[in-house]
C-alpha cells in the first residue's frame, strides 16, 4: 500500500491571504449598507419624568409600600388569596414559561463565539471499485478502514455581530422578566379589586335586605289602612308592587355575589366553586395613605414600562447585528486524528492526520437581502419605540386618573356624609312625631327611603375609594423593584 502526502502552504501565508481579502472587501461591505438610519419614532421626552429623580420622588417612594402593597388593606384573608393567586394562577405560569424560553434563547446565542469541539469515530468495510479513483493495490479489493478524529471550531466576533445578537437576546429575556412582574402586579390587583367588589356587593345586599324589610312593613301598614277605609286600592297596589321589586334587587345581588366569588376562585387557580363562603367586610378594609405629590420616577419603575424599554434596547442591538452582516464572517476549524485502511493500522503513528481550515465568508452579491433585513430591524425599532411611548402615556394617564378620582371621591364623600346626616336627622324627627301621635307610620317609612338611598350611596363611594387606591398602586408598579439587569443566562 502506498501513501500520498499533499504539501500545504504555511499557515502564516494563508492567514495573510485571508487578511488581505478581508481588508479589500470590508470597505465594500460598509458602502453597501446604504444611508444612515433615522428612526421614524422617537422616545417619549424626558418631560414625562420617567428617568429623573428628585427629593419629592424619594419621599413618595418611601411613603409607598415596597412590596405586597395589598397587605396595607389590613385583611389577612385577602393576603392569603393574593399569595394563592401568585402561586397557582395559570396565566402567571405561562409568563414564567415565556421567560424560561427567552433565557434559553439568550443562552444559545451566547455560545456563538464559544470554541466548539467534536469527537468522531467510525469503522467501515468497503469493496473498492477496480475502475474508480482509488488506485491499486486497493482498487478491486475489500478493506476495513477506521477513523478517529477530534475537531475544534471557533467563530471570532471581529465585527461585534454575535455580541449584538447576545445583547438583543438578553434584552428580550429581561423584557420577559419584567413582563412576568407586570403579570403578577396585574393579577394581585385583579384579586384585590375583585375582593373589594365582593365586599361592596355584600354590603349592598345588607342595604337591600333592609329595604325589603321596610317594603314589607309598608305593605302591612297599607293593608291595615285599606281595611280601615283610610287608603284606597291605589295605595295598596303601589305598596304591593314595591315588595317584589325589593326581592328582585336582593336576588340580583345574590347572583352578582356568586359570580364574584367564582371569579376570585379562578383568579386564585381554584375550582370556580371553591370560595362560596367568602364574605369580606367593606368596613374592615383599611385605606392606605397616599402622598399628595407623586414623583414621575415611580412610573418609570412600572414593570410594563421597564419591559417596553428593554424591547427598545433589544431592537437597537438587533440593528447592530443586522449591520454586522455586511462584514466578512471568519471561521477557524482544526482537526487531529487517526485514519487508516486496515483496522490494525489505525493506531499506528503513521496514521495520524491533522489540519487547520481558516474560512472567510464574504457577502459580495447579497446586498439586496441584507439591506432588506436591516430595514426590517429598523422597523422593529420604530415599533418598539412606539409601543414604549404608548405604555408610558398609559402609565401617566392611569396614575393621573387615579389621583383625580381620589380627589373627587374625597369631595363626594364629604357631600354624601352631609346628605346622610340630614336624612338620618329627618328620619329621627319623623319617628319622634310618630311616637308623639303627630304623624302616621307611612311618613316614617317613606322618610326611611332617603336614609336607605344614602346608605347605598355610601357603600358605593367607599368601595370606589378602595378600588381607586388599588388602581393607583397598580399604576405605580405595585412596589416592584427592577431586577431585570441581574437576569442570568440559563445553565441547564
């Protein structure tokens, strides 16, 4: 058996040739990128105050709860429900899986510049053609052959392409981390607001039940007066119509209470009927103090705002990666191993083989595709900026709406408290006149209608006040602390 050796050019000559070729085409790659990009959308101005901090911001931040803001409502049962929801809600689990996927993608991207190794071994029994490329004495005979080889590959990041890809992937992973926090904040707010809503319905049912008792008393009195000839059938029929109306109101509230309990159970990841005994008391819920000045920095800490900001960063780095596609791509591979025809010769020293393969990929006739790809990345950035601006405006509006509602509700409650006091005073006068024999019971019962109406309004205003405080906590990010910069790549 004869062996053939092919002389390879010295490595320094090969590297020099590649360097010259790369230098000759780098400028061509730069020139093919087209005109400089001017974003169609611009980030929301700093006037919104999302990046600036001041003494007022620090004071506001200290006044608001850092975490678990729902605990300030002072209801242990609500605390348990929120904890259960944050643990078992399917939507939150879906957010976690999206985060895991983003981290896995970022980890895969980070390996682009790693040295890659491979080990292969194989054995083959082959009959070689007598008329093929393999000469005698192998031609026309059957031989066993073996191969054992170790290979290494490296793709150096000379033009920052892989670094930009990694930064873009990390930006998406950090956005997913903030999205999960936003989902948790939203979920906690939904549970708390549903809990307040249920407490409102139960309080309204108490008022409706009192109305039912009052309508029954009015009917009994009307029947007595009709039998005594003091009232006509008109008054009696009116009193009779009021009773089923009151019962209808109670039944409607019972339906809404059942649906509210089922909603809370599902939010907590439970079966719909798991919370049928839940009975929060509106009067037991406490109001959290809110400072009169709210700093813009608190809005910048909202997880949805942070997520949108990371997506802008990811899109920006995506443009850098697309620009790097215009430059040459260098790959270095090397191998060392043993190869022989005849398995008994595989591990002999003369069967060794080794090689180094520098490779250069030049995008010479690919400018049209690359420019289209770059325009797509630029459009992604415009979209990310527009979405960020939209989220910022929604955040400013949400917080402003909550503050405006709180201020209005405070004035409404003052006026309503005055109306309730006067209605109760009129009712007391009617009772006193009835007890003194100066008026009939009908006047007393009709006067009580005003008291019941005011109590119903008081329940609504109290519930709205609590709901608005919860909405404000959500609008300010729910006390979330930005931890996205510490996102770690998956090691699994």
